[in-house]
């Protein structure tokens, strides 16, 4: 049959019609989805037996829960974690299942993401990670973690987003939205107050309502109310004597009633402790309680969970009302309709170039230049140059170890590999320098080398070089940056402090590439010419580090937490044992709201490196700093404007930070608190006018006398700077 050729106009009209009809379809579909999901939930609920409903509320294996086959309801599959999808774990124990198709892209750990101060990158990070989770057929991704950085000893800080609730809240929202675009639930964790690993499963935290609401909860609240997170994980610790995972105030009241959370609460792996508390105080899915399968009993071990047989019995006897169960099941079904029972979820992808690019971009943007004497960095490639790369962190895998966030990347570029790939002309020589030894996770240790011979070899290597890059820091081994325990010392381990002294004695041109997820003591700081803080950067680590060292990327990362000079300068530590780690399993957060820079600022304790600090290879001039009014109403927003100019000769980025304080207040206040920030990318010589909006109601404090937020009238001070301790201008305004 002959068809008449269509004119270009007809084709265009056709395309436009199709486009609009699709838009309409999409709009109807999304509209439908929230209302139809509610109907579907009610219909499904009616079809489930009591036993089937209970079975939805607890694990059937280490990382999955049962479906209901006869109704076509699939199982739920979960996986760690915050910066990459973990390898498959066995059905009943923690060993790896040994699959050959479960390697992934390792993204940088979340301290690095926070250090980018770039919410757009956080969105790309979340989206790419969600794609990998989807590809691996996961319905729930067990991350991100947003516990506040309270002490540099916390073994798990590297997984979190720093010490400031505003920064963590701003960065976590796009991450979650990005993950969930893939039809995979993000699971924000660990709710709440899991701020140390030592004794995490039993320590009882005592903290004021004010610090709870102003410091420790905001990032969770943002995850729930702004990102609409679909899952949340309870913490191991206790708060005011009750376990956090099923807590009358935390989970039942604040999370589910006040914030109107409609997602599921999942326990941490074995953080549930009672049937009644789990049932009544908001736990929906119990995971990890003694998951040794049939190992300790003859019946199915999962039936012994608090939310299994004992729950069923109490429901049957009427001790627990059926409505309690139905609320949990509605949430669990909602999770399914949002994920594995959603009609239009994409298929996901893993290990593709785009994900590697995102990993590298986040890594390079998160690296923080701390010190740069006489422009030590960037180091230009030159055939006459000999660079010695010394230190175990130059070659040790940093995706292995660390606990549940351990990854099995398809590849991981070490700093040494990255530097070798980047420097084509210079001669790169290498020496291990020190060895941290095997850990529970990583069995690699050089067999014939002892600490002394490693040290001697390193000194010889340093002597031969023009420049030494000392790649040291912490590792992901137990008692380092690792889950399950805290660090025992603030200084660098494995003789690194002595080794640095020995190296500097033979070569004064030393730059320190610091690989940690935590602040460390730096008694050696004056002796080295440059320091870059690189965090744990995942698959593209070495390339990103070489990007910054060589100047291919101009550093723009800013510290998401304070580096104190000594441990006692940190707020939690300044109060002694009762505050950290606690006495008789109870700890009091004596510093209250004065966490991190809030403490240093208010008590005038000089940090080694302040929150928000980070150098660049170029310089910026910030001028015309203005606020739009002198007086604001409670409903208004403050518009802060300024001009930022890149006055150096290379392109770069600066982070303008807005802090606000109130000197006269009826309550104790921090000198200032971060309330807004913006990262500006500028070419050499370029300038840009920026505007940052701050809602006046974000200046409210949590008033314990009314158990609510209270916005005080009167004068406030606004501080505009590029670090907590580098303020360009202060201005006063008032709220009426
Ligand atoms: C960790 C969680 C993790 C879970 C499952 C727990 O030990 O605290 O963060 O998601 O294990 O691996």
C-alpha cells in the first residue's frame, strides 16, 4: 500500500501532539499514583491473613523480607549502603555469598560529598547510586547516614555528613530524591543519636530537648519532610533509657505523629529489643535479630524475632490491638507500591562511565586543600622531577573494611596509580613507609617487611626525590575509620608521626596527602609544605587525587567539621568521660547545642582548621555584601547578596557561607550558626552577583518551655564569610 508523504509541518504537529498527550498521561499517572496507591493498599490489606501480615514485619534472611506469593506481592531486598551497593551477603550469616556479578562503582564516602558543599552533585550522586541499587535488584538502599559529627574518635564519622545540621540537611535531601527516582527507597540512618560506635548497642544518651531538635534531628527531619524518604533505620543506642529503634518520643511521637512520616521504620541489624516496644512505638520491619538461621534452634530462627510469633500471639490475645499491625502493613505495602510494585520504575545500570564520572567529580570537588606554603601544590609535570610517593595509604584499598559500608568495586584506582597515570614526564618512585597490618576485613600485609625496614627504605626513597608526597592517615581497619568501635587515639597510628619527622629530616619538600574520614592531630603540620584532605574517595580515588595535585582540578572542598588542635578542645571531650564515652553506659551530652564550630566560636577556642575552611589555587574577592532590609517580619526571607570575583589567573570555585547569631537572647546561643551557603564557579577574572535567601523562621530556637520552635524578636547579626573563622563582613538586622 502506498502512503502519502507527510509534510514537515504535519510531522511537527504530530510530534507536538504526542508529546502533550504523553505529558498528560504522566501527569494523570502521577496524580493517580498517590490516590490509587491508597486504594490499592486498602484492597490488599483486606486480602491478607493475620499470619501473612505479621510475616511482612520481619526478616526472612539477612537482607530480605518475605513476600506473599499467592497475591503476587514480592519480597523486599535491601543492601548497604551509603556510598555504593554492597556485595551480596549469605542468606543467614555475614559472610559474602561469593557472587561474581555483584561488583559496583564505589562512590566517595559521605564526608567527601558534604565537603563539596554542592547540593547538585549530591543529587547526581544519589541518582547514580540509586541506578546501581536498582540494577542490583535492591528495593531499599541502606543509606544515607546523617548522624552528627560529635567527636573525632567516632569510627563511623566517614559515613556521615559532618557536624552541622544545616549542611547535612541541605546535602541529604537531593541525595534521597536522586536515589528514589529509580524506584529504590533510600533508608536514612541511624535515627537517632548514634554518635559513637563504642558501646553503640547499649549506651544510653542523655541530651536536652533543645540539642536534640536543633542539632541531632534536623537532617532526619529534612529527609522526611523535604525529601519524602521512604525508609528510615532506627539506631542501636538508648535515649533517656529507651532503645532508639522503638522509642515512644523519637519514633512514635516525633517521627510518625509530628513529622507525619508515612514510610517504614526498619530496625538496625538487631537493634530491636522487645515485642511490645517494637509494636507500640513505631518499628515496622525488624531486621538482623540473631540472624543465624537454624543455627541455634530447630525451628525457623526468624520466627523468634520480636515482631514474629510473639507478636502474632499478642495480637491474637488482644494484648496488642490489630490496628497497630494494620498501620505497619499499610506502610510496608506503601513501600512496595513505591518500589517493586510500581509500574514505571527504570531498570538501573552499574559500572558505566557516567557513574565513574560522577564518582570522580564528587571526589575531586570534595578534596580540601588545608595548607599550601609557597604554592607547593599544584605540582607541574616535568621530566626533571622526581616525586617520591610514600605511605601505605598510597596503595591500600580503602573500599575494603570499614564495616557495613565495605564495597566490592569493579576497580579502585589507588593514589599511587592515579599519580602514575597523571605524571607522564616526571619520575615517580614509591615506598610503603609503614604498614597498618591486617584488619578483620583486609588480610593484606607485606610478609617480609617489618616496621623498621619499611621506615629505612622510605627515608632512602625520600632522599632521592625532589618532592615527597606522603600519603598517610587512617585506614578502614578496626579501631580506625571503621564501624563497631571508636578510634583510641587522636594522633596518626602506625608510627606515621615519627616517620614524617624522619622524612622531613632528609627532604624538606614534603606534602601530606591525608586519607581519613576524621580529624587527626597534626603535630607535624609546621614541617610539611602542603596538606590535602582527601577522605575516602572510592573507585576513582587515585585519579581525583592526581587531578587536584596536578592542578587539573582546582580544589574547592570545604571542611564539613572542625579539626581541633587537641582532642580536649572538642566540645564532647572537654567534659571528660561522662560526656564521652560515658560512665556506666550512660553519657551526657554536656556541650548541649554547642557542637563543633558552635563550641569553638562561642568559647573562643582556636581550631586547627575551622568548619567551612578550604583553600583554592586561585583567590576570590567578595564585595558589595548587603542584606535587603534592616527589619524583617517572621514570615519574610532575608536576601543576602554579594559579588564574588575570581582575581587569580585560574578558574575555580568558592563557597560563600552565611552564619547568623543573636547576642541578646533569653536562652544560651551559639555565637553563630550556618543558615545558608552557595558554591560559585568562576573563570579567571570572572565575577558573579549571588543571592542567598534565608527564611526568617529558620532563626527560631527550640523552646523547651513550650516544646516548640520559638522565634525571638530583636537584633540578630549576620556573618558572611568563607569559613566559620573567616568572616568578611558582619551586619545587623532585626526581627519584629
Ligand atoms: C549497621 C547498619 C547497616 C546494617 C546492615 C549494621 O551493623 O549499623 O548501618 O545498614 O548493619 O548491614
